[in-house]
């Protein structure tokens, strides 16, 4: 499958199954997280585990797998004292996903995941973001990614900087916003500004799809209502499930496969076409989504 094939299907109304979490799955399978750079080292010290996680989603029927590069931005690696691995982590992260496709024979694409600039520690300048994300996109393109996905976008100025930089790769770029509900009931980006403002900021920048991702399951539907009011393009969702207690995520209260699929049915009714899962959402959840999509085909 090519990206053009994927888009022709979406334009015709097809539904696309994405993968579930990679970082939390490889952590569950024994890869130790790293301060400031979370699951990124799995690509170096657990490549077989990373590849097997990708394969587990592909064997279910995922048509898009996202590389294990959520926390391999330049600044995250600088803060983790791992900047010398910037090129190798981003290149190998994409290559492992490509290898999983080859090994399983799946008809699927690899999306290079590009995250927010940093999570804790020193923040980069906008010039540094522009320069390093430009290079990150080039590395992912050359390693075999078919598209790039900006993940956990919560700040409009930084989102626009990352978007322009990623598009220099020549690959199509999708945008993933992370949202929550303000006490007044409005839907906001996790950085505090209205989701509507984020949508309006990116809609003229030649993107094919906006996702609501790394967002609480219960906050997805209100976010989709705002998205549908301000965006006429394709829509995706990959929610998370768990609880955050700084500095770690805990997954003892993860939503059941059945309940996740029930929510997903509502999201599909709201116009979502590309659907998967983020942190805490594993192969069982994606299998439940696969059955749901099959029942609607």
C-alpha cells in the first residue's frame, strides 16, 4: 500500500485501523524507561521487543504503525544526556517498524512519530526546534517512513514550527492534538488554549488529517464535536487509558477492550475514519477495534 492508496480509500469513506501503544507495550515487556526520554532506548537495547510489538499490531490488521520515536526529539535526548543517539534512534525507530511490515507481509505503512519538543528539563528555542525537527523528518523519510505524525501537540506556536519543519521532508504530515476539558466545559489543548484555535492555526497548512490523540477516553467525543465544527478534512482518534502520577504513568485502571470498542463506535459515528490507541491501549484493544471495523464494512 502507498500513501496515495491510503488517501484514496479515506476519500472514498474507508475506515483505517491504526496501531496501539508502543512505548507502554515495550515497557510492559521489560524495556526500562529513561528519565526525560521515556521509551526511546528500547530501539537500542530492545530492538527485538520493539519489532515484535509492531508485528503484534500488524498481525491483527493495523494499516498504520507509528515508529517508536515519541521521545526522540533533539531536546528530549539532550535532557537525557543521549543527544549522540539522535540520528540512530530516529533512523532505527522507523527501520524496525519497516522490518515488522516486511516480516509479517502486512499491507501497511510506517508513520514517523514526532513528539513535542521536551517533557521536562530545559526547553529549546524555536530556532532549535525548526532545525532539529527538519533533520528528524529527513532521517525518518530516508529510513522508510511514508508519512509523519506530529503527536501530543499542545502549544500552537510550537505546533506550527514543527509542522513547517516536518513538511520540509516532502512527506505528508498529520497533526495529533492532545486535549482536555476546562472547568468551564470548553475543550482545550493541554497547553491551555482552545482546541478550536489550534485547528484554525493548522488548517491552511496542507495537512490531510487531524487526530485527537493521547487524550482521556471520556474527552474524545467533546473534542470531536469541536473538530467537526472547525475542520472539514479527515479525522483520526487514538486515545490513552491510565493515570499519571508524576513522573510516571500507571496502567492498573486501563479501560477494557470491550468498553474501548464501545466508545470507538461513538467516535466512528462522529465521522472518525482512522482509529487506534495510545498509552495503555494494547493489542487486545486493537483486536476489538478490528472486529468493530469489520462489522461496519
